[in-house]
C-alpha cells in the first residue's frame, strides 16, 4: 500500500500515545531502523499488516480493534493531509459519499499507478439505511471498513450503526456486505 497508509498509522500512534510507543511498535514489527515512510512510494502490504499486528500486541488490543480505530482515523487524517478537497468532492453526506467511493478511488488511481483500490456498491438504499458491498483484493480489512464508515459518520455529524451481514474470503480477495443505518 502507499506509504500514506503507514504514515497514518504512525500519526495515529504518536498523537494518541507517544513517539516512544511508536518506536516500540516499529521494533516489534522488525522495522526498528526504518526512519519514515514516503507517502507516494508503494510498500508491500505485509509491512502494513505487520504494523497492525505490532500495534495490537503492543497496546494489548485485538487486530479488529486496531483496524476499526485506524479506519476512523484515516478519514480525519486524509482530510487534514492534503486530500480535504478530494474528500469534499466525494459528497457532503454519508450515503452520497459511500456511493462515490469508486469514483474517488479512480481519481486517486489515475495519479497512483500502483493503487489497488477496493470497490464499493450501495444497494437497497432507503432514507435511513443501505447495504454497502465491499470487494477487495486484500484479505482481512473488514474491520477497517467498519471504522471508515463510522469515521465518515463523524465527518458528516451523522450517528450511524454498521453491521456485517455477509463476509467471504476467496482467491479473489475479500467480499463483505455491511448494513449501514443512520
Ligand atoms: O492500494 C493502496 O495503496 C490503497 C491505499 C489506500 C488503496 C486504498 C486506500 C484507501 N482505503 C484504505 C483501505 C483499503 C482497504 C482495501 O484495500 O481493501 C480507504 C478507502 C475509503 C473508504 C471510506 C472512506 C474513505 C476512504 O478513503 C479516502 C481516501 C482514499 C485514498 C486516498 C486518500 C483518501 C489516497 C490518497 C493518496 C494516495 C493514496 C490513497 O497516495 C498518494 C497520492 C498522491 C500523492 C501522494 C500519495
């Protein structure tokens, strides 16, 4: 994944905990002598998974909890680190934004050739709920998506509930369906 993702993990830990905790996490992930990440460089996915695992171990919380917290943080982080206008273009309400996620990723992907964007579709849309279908080549990031949706809810001041109603791992990757209610 692009270095921006690893930078966001670093930022979350140093702001919510400390620089010392981050150093400890890097050591646990066997990245002790890594100075920092370049936002535009692409890194192996395993590096990000190792960091998530190391955060879980160091803070003594589950990887699901780490992923959810990180998903929420990502929405805030990217809004502040130069992607605010892009996020604004993707919509000013929770359902509109969710509907525009593929467009958002195709815009990022046109600049970043190594992006491997997930895909999102909304179905059964009502005034207060929808089903969000998530497809990704990456396995195991389901809880990050839950955090991302909750982070969007906070961004738009929309109280929402997210539940996982279908989840499938295959050769193609991860295929999940979430019920989102607001
Ligand atoms: O392949 C990738 O490197 C990659 C990185 C980040 C693919 C997707 C994403 C964004 N996505 C992270 C979870 C991925 C889960 C998966 O792969 O199955 C979050 C998508 C998302 C969902 C809900 C709400 C908001 C979301 O993200 C908004 C967003 C998406 C992409 C970026 C920023 C905000 C982005 C911006 C610049 C990037 C990379 C991603 O890289 C650059 C580009 C230009 C200059 C410097 C860095």
